C-alpha cells in the first residue's frame, strides 16, 4: 500500500493551511484556534469533505464534523423580551387584556375589568410551573 498521497491539495485549503501554520508558529502549543479559523475550515469542509480538510490542516476530525453539523455555531440570539410597566395617572375602570407567549408556543391571555391590576408575578409564576 502506498502511503504517500500525491493528491494535490485545493488552493483554498492550502491558503488556510498557511494561515494555521502562521497562527501555530506564533502561539504556545495547545492554544485554542480562533473562531474565524474554525469557521473557514467548516466552510471548506462543506465544499471538500471533513477528512479532506481536517487531514492537511491537522485539525481534529470529530471537532470539525461537530462544527459542520452545527453544534457550536455562533448564532444570533433571539431578542430578549422586554418588560413594560403601564402606570395610570389615576385608577379607572378599564377593560384590559394582557397576553404572554413562550417561544415554545404556549400562550396565556388575561382579561379583566377592575381598578386594580392582578398580581402579575404570581400569575406568571403559576403559569410557568404548570407548563413544566
């Protein structure tokens, strides 16, 4: 069996190989690779395959495969809900409707007609406990 693989390395992989060699030559051994280099390797693995990228770049095959499958991909987090407190100048008898919705699709709707608001914290806490 011939172990000398003479298959040429594609240009983009060679370019990333040079960047990795430069990074490794300036950093202490076992320094984590920057996310930008990992992302470049993931993009190349999508085009050329995991082994074809991991082997010449001396990257962990399993780690690259996990990243390719989307395990630690940096994603934008969904906007966190904000809290809005409504304070009336003077108590009035008004018809009010409040709706809560979880990202899972669960919804709670509260409708009341009174001069004082219900205990929101207790209602919300009870609803969350019931959802679990």
